[in-house]
C-alpha cells in the first residue's frame, strides 16, 4: 500500500524502472519531531521512590505551603505553551488544529535548540475566543509563558489582551510581536546601510493584519515618524526580489534562500529565554524594543551591507544576546520576579 511519502512506479526510462519516490521532508516529520526526556535517573527503586511515590509528595506539600516553590521544584520555570487554533498557519490559512501541529512541533524544537526552552504544542479544537481564553487560563499553572501562534486576526488581538490581563506569566502572540521585533531590528540596520535615521524615514506597511498592526505600533514606539521593502509573507513573498532588482536599496523576505531573512525564529527563543530567566510577569513594549536593538547589534556595524542587515537564523549569538537584553529590560520595568544575574 502506498504511504504518504511514496508513489507507485509510473514510468521507465533508459531501462530504469522507478518503483517508489520518497519525500525526504515528510520522512523527517514521520513520527513527529518531539519527545519527552527525563532529567533524573530511574535506575533503582530508590530513584523511583524519590522521583515518584512516595518522595514526590514532599515536593507537592512544599509547593502547597509555598506556591512560589513551583518555580524551583518543577519544570514550570522553563516551560512554554505554544497555543494555536490553526486558523492562520504560515501562508496556508485556516487549515485546522491537526494540520497546524507540525508547525507547532517545529516551533518547539526551535525553542529548545536555540534557547534551551521546553515548549509544548497545544492545538485547540475551537475558534471561539471565550473558549480559547478559558482553555489557556486553565492550563497556565503548568507553564512559565504562553506563546500564541497562528491565530487569525482580529480574534488574536482580543485573545492576547484578555490573557495578559488574566495571567501573571508572559503572553506573547508571536505572529504579531516576534515579527515586529525582527522588522524593527532589520529596519534599524537597513537605515544604517543607507545612512538615514528612523525618525526621518517614510515607512509603508502593506496590510493591517496581526503582523502589520503590531509592526506599525512598535515602529512608532521606537521613534518612527511617518508610517518597508520587506516582503515577508512565508513561504511566498508578496514581491519576489527578482521583480524589483535595482529598485530598492535593501530587500528582505521571510525565506531562507534570499538574503535578509525576516523570520520570527530570530526573536522568540531569546525573548522567552530572557523572560523566563527573571520569571517575568509580562512582556512589555520596552522588552520588545530591547530585543530588537540587541538583535540589530549582533551584526557588527562594519559588516552591515544591503544583503546583510540581520544575522542568520542559525547564528548562535542571537538568542543569548536577546535574552540578556530582555531580562535587563524586564528588571528595569518592574515585571521581573527575580534579579538578572
């Protein structure tokens, strides 16, 4: 029987018969991209008695007596929920929670790989804002942060705002704010390339969806005056770079096969790493601007060029730089539970 990544032989050429074709991308996803691994040994009865019953009861009682101990006696301090309803997945649109799961798993491995954060895909079978808010609020005790993902506008604005009011942990709709952070960083460096100031630039935002709205607000907060060409739709840019070659000074897209990839992966691992490090109660505008500036500064000034205004998404300097900046900003803005050190 044919599987999703194979096909029966359809032709023969030059005496060679093709029996099957394997899709290496689907093969990579087979079985999913995540697993749970233990951080403690389970080799002996003594190990088991401490990790589970009866020893675990001591940790439970300690947290019941002092709820703040949940941050040190459980994985909460390093755990983020990636929550979606599957209504705005990549450029694919409303494909539902099951079809969104590969993206959420991908997001989770990026969190772990670049920032050491344990993230968990939560795909909800509802598009009702009230139900989504209730569901996220109900699972929040097990997490140190909430990453809202691929929830269509305009519901995403209401859901994020309500959860930020309800919860005392960071809530970030990454499609909005992760995008805005990376755009601001790219724009700051692009303006350095062309020797202009943010305050004097005329900025055009195409579209007023989740990312466009958040980006405009963040640019204004950073000092932009008159509210790029960054054609960031992914996987297909609004404008192909080949179509406007020679017409713009700096071009960026959401893709990795063109220069200047404007991708949220440059932002969210470091942002949450920094917020979790100081057990932040929220992610403020100041923390996001600090993240953007730190990201921009990863590229040395003397290395800036029209085709190099952002570091690679694989650059291991990015997440630590952003994390430090976010943690410092959280402390300065009074939303940190613990000091930055």
